[in-house]
C-alpha cells in the first residue's frame, strides 16, 4: 500500500475546524454566563458536589464580555454547533466511518495494552486500525458528551417549553450541573487530544488540514510514546518481493 | 489535490482568524449584526415552540425558598407605595381594551384566585421556588375585554422607570399571574407589594414587580433590561 494515504474525508476536516471555533465560543460564552451566578445551589440551599461553589471562572477564559453579550453569542453559536455536529454524525453514519470510533469487544483490552505501552511496561506499540484504542474511546466519548451537552442545554434554555427534556435530568438545577460537567469533560478531552497530537503524532496535523497522511510516520510505525521518537525517521515501506518465476 | 489543500488551509486559517478576531473584541459591528439576526431567528423559533399546555411543574413536596428568595429592585431603597402621597394603590388595565379597569387590591382579590408553586428562573442562572397567589393575566384581559389590537402587553412599575413588555401568547399563559400573595401571605415590599407579575414562562427580569399598569398594545415597547441588551423575548 502507498505510504501516503488519504486519511480524513473533507467533511471530517471541515467539521473538525468548524467545531474548534464553535466549541471555543460556546465554552467561553457559557463560562461567562455561569459567572453571573457561579454556583449550582438554589438560593438558601447547599450544593456539596461542587467544592468551588460561588467561585467564578477566571475572566480571561470567558468570552462575550458581559452576561447579555455572552448569552447572545451562546444562543447564536449553538446553531452552528448543532448543524456542524449533525453533518459530522450524518457523515459518520452514512459513510460507515462510525466503525472507526464505536467501541467493540476487545477495545478495553487494547486500551489497556496502549496504556502499558505508554507507561513503558510494554515495548512495542500495539497494532491498531485507524485509531488506537485510547484514541477511539476519546473520539467516541466526544460526540456522546456533545449530545449530553446539547440535551442539557435545551433543558436549561427552555425549562418550561421543553420540560420533558428538563425532566430527563431531574430538574433545572441538575440539568445546569450536567451541562457544566459535560462541558468540562469535553474541554478536558479536547486538551488531551491537542496535547497528544503534538506529543505523539504531529504528522496527523497534515491529515486534518489536507487529508493526507504519511503512514510510515504513524506512531505505530515510529513506536512513538508521548515525546519519545517524536521526529523519528520514517520507516521504509516494506520492500516488494519479486514475482516468483512461472 | 492542490486546490483541495489550498481550500482547506484557507478555510481553517479564516476560521481561526475569525475566532481570534472575535476573542479580541467580542462585540464588533459585524458580530453585533449577526447576533441580532440570530436573536430574531431565535425569537421566531421560541414563539413557534410556545404552547399554553407546556407548564412548569414543581413537585408538591419541594420546599420553597422562603426568606432566601432573592429580593431585587432598581431603586436604591425598597420601593413602598406611599398612600398618603399617591392615594390608594390601583392597578390600571388599559390600552387596547373595551373596558379599561382601575382595580384596588380588594378588587383584584375578588377576581378568580390561582395559587401555584412554580420556579422563578433568573437570567443569571439560578432558580427559586415560591407559592404565588394572584389573578391570571388572561382573566384580566377577559374582564377588560382586550381587542384584536392587543398583540403585546406592557407591565409598568413604580420602581423607577422599570417596565417590560411581553408577547400576548406568553402573557395569556395560564401560569402568568398578577400575584399579590407569596407562600400564603400578602406580598411584602421586598417582593413587589402590593402586586407583581409572576410567571415561570419568562426569565425573572420580564416579571415586573411593584406593578401599576397593564397596557395592551399593538406593538411592543421594549423594557428596562431589554433596552440594555438582554433578549426582549426572555422566554423559558
């Protein structure tokens, strides 16, 4: 097989970068909205699950300037986020690429092997398909979290009109908490994702911009751990054998 | 494949640039235009989704906020109706109506009373429960015989110049009350005495306290917070 392959379809690349913009603005404005009342307890109640009740998020992490401005950004950008998410999930479904991220039997064991490799317990990089098992679970968790975020978002945007959605999360207070925690988890996964791109597979940047990927420089080919063999030599593609004589 | 690559480099560079630009200034003119477009679109969606059958349900066992219920006003001190200076408090129901009303608190309390435990959703993100007693705005509209011109309702207060106007559908929701009682007692000045607007279908800032006038109108006339940049619709 050719060493340079098309790794990411244009729909995946487009939705990935639209997502970067949409999520940054959604999370930033969401945190600004949160700062108007940086607690989950109702007035007069307590909320022991949040050890930082009442403590706002640093302003430099927020977006939108003030509560009303942040709300306008949030309720405008949500359409882009949802449209983009539907395009991505629709593509994944109809193009069959959901197979690259939906968990299957054996993934837990493979993820364990990956972890062992990263922790130097295991010498060689486990064999993988498009993604390794840890990546796969992260890339699967992201859309799942996004769906939870959108549902809990609808639950707190329209707690009366969509009271049937709000009730999925018990009530408004808990829906708001779920919305916040799911956002925090999604941001955490995104940060880990960016870290791993630069620490393990910088060559994948090309694949998410132009779509092309050099398989001889894949982490599997380089036996790369975070920061190890970061710029290791490309491995020669396996030599072709001469045709046997007839 | 070069075109492809160039296209995506351009797109990603443009979107990243846009995000950076937006991060530097969250409210440039072009963004404001886009945001107000989105607000209008959202309002149309919200009005389309609005149903009088979609109600706020608070479990009967749920505790009310009681003394912790936030007290909010524009004036520096709690507005109190001064009977000596202004005469007996009356609620005017006027505008696009065939029978304008001028109701004393006693008159108001003679109209059908609704008592409901509902949420109060603040734009800041908290919600608080209380049991409100009062008259449905839809009953006031019925008694005053609102005309077909009544497409919007303005709720005016004696708390400085505070007022907020509503779309007719939200005002006619069965849980939208002119409330004079809270948790079984007459309203206290901190919560908008003698009467206030209260409904779970709109955010707190749309629920005018210290109510004096209910005016039915063919057009909306903004409101205290709506004029300062908060969504006019403010629906839940």
